């Protein structure tokens, strides 16, 4: 039960850390922390993710951005005993911009997953 309370506090604290993309006072990308379970069992894997929802006409860049842009990054801040696995990026789409610039990214909605684990206590 103590581990579940710790995770809930961590998720609530992290919700404010997810930074949104702002432009001219508008929020262009909304970031939401999600999980595939309601609680944590020590020693068992849980998948957590970052859901990114973009405004129409906007996109996020993939881990290899292409000719322009900066790749989206995720840096987890976890309590002692927690370990996050490698980020699993969705398959990007090739987006061609004017001038022959090709980028790789996602429009509208993207979810990056990370298998995570809490050590046994």
C-alpha cells in the first residue's frame, strides 16, 4: 500500500512537470502521463507513457528528426527503487515541408511508452 501511495504522489507531482509547447500564448502540445495499471506491485512491470496531443497543423519530432527540428525527449525523475526501461517510440510519419525539407514525427496524437519496474521490498 505504501508503494501505491508513493506512485500516486509521484504521478501527481510529475503531472505538473510535463511541459507543454507554447506559441503566442497558445498551448500547441498537451502532455499527459498515463499508465496501464491502477497500482504497482513490487517486482512486476508496469507500462507508463507520455501522451502528446497536438493542435491541428502542429507536430512533434521523432527520435531522428530528419532535416530540421529537435527530437522529442523524455527524462524520467523516479524515486529510489524505480527503474524505467527504454522509451518505445511510435512509428513516425514522413512529413514534407516546403523547400524539400523532410522531417519525421507525429501529428495530432502520439504515445511514447516505457516499461517500468519497482524493486521488491
